[in-house]
């Protein structure tokens, strides 16, 4: 990560989060924390994005939207699950409309702890994801065919484990 | 009649950090009908009262929404306290009022920033959020949390604020007030903002009342509802006037929020002057038996927590009616006749908080 070749653009989606982590992600973009100094820009278009930042839990309604956004993002891509809800559903684990963390739907590269996650840890998470992104890019460049084959078959959609009926 | 087109707005849309889905029925560029659909962030947390004890449930109630978090926990605990007939120490009530107003201040600044961003004023967005960090610092210094405070509990509050810190807070807010004046001048006196917002997204006084608008949405249409006037916490000992604007357009709703921030600072100052010494919590035994409708004024309007207990540690029912939920029918009304390009801005004027609305 000593030499940065890329400005990672993020796309943020609120999957049944309480807003706490979302406003902290927005706070990262503003002068106090200012992630734009790393070249990080929040974009609304999945095709422009390198890092998918998800907050909140998976439920029946937003399952497809998360998959849509993830599948539309070009390779290489990284996923950051922000907050305890995105990690494991946290305090809402036992709610009837909560299936679980984001990793039951798409592969997650970095988990950011906290309820709500603090801007410092979100920045740390995104910068870590950026290192992973570089790794993925290198693998893609050295063995393009293998990387394509590994990345092509999309995420495996699992049924929720006992969660939403 | 020209051809009608339906354009989907959301759930993932750059202007809103949250998933709200609207089907906009358009004739040319004009919106003629709006079909809202919600449920993207529904968690079903009201049902959790059956699994958590009523004292633990405060944490869940606080996590209904990350922006209005503090006021949710405050409303929930005051409901439980009313059922149990607890006389909460006065100092705790004053502290609750101070934190309520700090969280209103941070919410309004957040909104002002997002709204400016929606208008294309990115520098104002950045400045509003810079000032908001000051309020969040105060919240963090006094409660330990930035957006989720976790400081309310049944029977009082978890932390006291020392008199020195209170004075320092008032001093800090005085500084902030000057900065806020500069910031709100952009909204109050800038011609380009006024011409973009005046007459857009009209909601008449009658409509606002009958469609159940609450908070700044209602007050921007000349309906003077402010739950703080019912005098919960210690608002009955504080001298303040709700901000009411008569025009009912997007501009009026914007002005209401801009002016309310100064009211909040004023209320905090009055609280700091009047706060008595004493304990900040009390011992609570037993469990709530009975039911209560607890109401409070959130940054977005009136919130109602219905709480029913049967004398056991687990409540029977908890039901929340949040301001954004009741503001959706007025939103549908005020979007009709708006140009497509104005839709994001007009949606933002009701300050939608979907985390609250769907729980």
C-alpha cells in the first residue's frame, strides 16, 4: 500500500440498518474525517464502484438489491460490512424479519466492528479493503484466466439459516 | 392527455442514504401521482419485547434509528416510568432535556447538509457537517457515544454532567451559534435557494392537518404542533416558542428547521441555568403493569411509543408510531405537480428517516 495506483470509489447501501452507521459513513466524507484525501469518493453507480460498503442486515426485501449492486460492480471488488448488524445482525439477531449478516449473501472482505461504527474504524476498514483490492488486482493481472474463472460464478445465494420464515 | 410514464425512485438512490422507494407517475416532466412502497429496512424489533427484559429493551428502543436515537430511548423510558409511577430525580430530567436538544441540533444540521447537497451546494453540505461534528463532540464528551448514546435508563440517566462541563458546553454552543448564523444566512437570504424552493411542493394548512403531518412539515404549513409544549421532561419549565411558518412550501419547511436550531441552543442555555443539584437516578424495583402512550417531539415530529406491561419483566406490547411514517401521506400530496428534477429536493424537505419509519 506504499504506492497507491488507484483512488477507490465506494458505493454505500443501507440494508435495514438503523441509520447510525450510515450517517457515520457520510461523516467520513466531510471535513472532519475527509476520506477524499485518500481519493475515496462516494458514488451512486455500482459500475463506477470498487468497494461496496454495506450497513445493516439482510432481509427478504433487500436481498435482491444487495445482489444486484454486487453483481453489477466490476472486478476486482471488495466488500466492507460496517457495524455489528452487517457482521452478525447484532441486537436484532432474533427479529423475525432479519436473516443475518451480509456474509450469508455475498463474500465479505472486511468487517468493521461497532454500534454505531466510529468514523475512524470505518476509514480503517475501507483502507484495509483497498489493500485487499490491490491484492485482487495483482492476482487478476498475473493469472487473468484463473481470476476470471474464480470471479465469474457470482456469489452463492444461501437460504437464511432459520431466520426469516 | 399526454402519455403517462412511471419512473422508479430508489431504493438505492444517491440523494438519500436510506432506501425509500417511490413510483413516480409522470406526464411529461410533471409528477401526477406517487406510489410509495416501504419495507426495505423493516426489522420487526417491536416483537423483541417478548425476548428482552423491559430494562434491557432501552438499548433496542434506542436503535430504532441512529439519528433520533436519544429521543427514542427517552420516550420509551418515560413511558415505562409513567406506568410504574416513578418520580425521576429532577436533575435527570434536565439532563434528558439537554441531550434531547443536542440530538435535535445534530439532526437538523445533518438535514441541512443533506438538503444543501440535494440542491447542489456541496460546500454548504461540508460546512454543515463540520459544525455538526462540534455537537457530536459534546454528545460524546457527556455520554460516551456519538450517534448512539445509551445514556437513558429506567429511573434516570447513567451519567451526570459536571457543572464545569455544562458551562463549557454553553460556551461552545455560543461559539457555534455565530457559525450557525453564517450558515443559515445561506438559506434565509440567498436568492438562488429561495427561487429554487419557493412555491415548490405546496402543502396547505388544511391538508397538513388532515393528512396527519407532524413536526417541521406541519409547522412549515402553519399548523402549530410542537409536542414540547405538552411539557414532558422539563419543557414546562422552559420558555420557548415553536417556530411556525405559514407558506407551506419547501422553503418554509427549510426555514423552520434552520430557525429551530437556535431555539435548541436557547433551551440548552436555559436548562444549564436552572439545573438543580441532586442524584441522577433512582433504584427501580418491580415491573410495569399497565399501558401508556408516551409522546415526544423528535427532530422530525411527534413520536408515540405505546407500551403495555402485565407485571412481568417482559412487556406485552410495544408499538412505535414514528414521524416519518405519518409524514408519508403529506409527502405524496406535496409531490403532485412537482417537476421531476425537483423530486429529490422535495422528498428531502420532509426529512425522511426510513430507519424510524419501518423499524
